[in-house]
């Protein structure tokens, strides 16, 4: 169930995705929030330079592994503008982070890119649950997904 707090953090993720877009990068943004509700770390996509492992969800996982205890990680929530790719879902699972909340799904993104004529990625489009077990996952959030679609449309076609 998506709460008002979840929506607030997801809106922040959308702002981070807009920052990525403004820097010429694919529009993705993510926030790591402690069990107490404190934003611990945030990031946006950095793949424009050619390193396609520079996803914000992966960066959050790496930060958490270094800066949080196992228990703290398990109680934290990752909010993200788009559902984790398989690489990011695996990183999330390996470091033992808790709940994931996303605004738009990988399936939605795949449909949008197909509609725009963008070639599919070399990496298969898998849901988070196909990659990791025992993680609470909430999303997509229909009232936010349209904002994400528009950001991707702007990135790939230059149209708003």
C-alpha cells in the first residue's frame, strides 16, 4: 500500500530524474530512507558517460553496504522513479536492503520505449521479484507513472 510518505519520497525521486535529464542522462532517480524516515542517500543516473552500471539504485546499495549495519539495511526503504533493473535488484538483494517502492515499472518503460521506436536493451526486462526473494515491493504508482513517461519521451525524442 502506497502512503503519503511514500508519495513524498517518490516525488523526490522524480525531481532527481529531472536532474539527470537536465544533465543529458536517462531520467532515473532514487532515495534511500532509514526506518526512522531520514533520507540517508540519494542519486540519479550517471550512464551518459558510457558506464551503464552507474544506476542510482546500484549506488544506493553500495553506499548502504559501507555505511549501514545489516539490521539498518533490512529496515530501510529504497524509493525509485523506475523499477530496478536486474543488476540493481541483485545489488539490493545482495546487501540486504528492505522494501522497494517505485513509480513506474520496467514493463511500462519497455512499452513506452517500444512506442517511441527505441531498440530494446541487451539486458532482459525482469521484474524485481524475478531477481530477488523476500523483499516487499510496491509499485507502480499510476498517478506518478505518467510523469515518468514524459521524462523518457523528452530524453528519447526531445519532445515534452
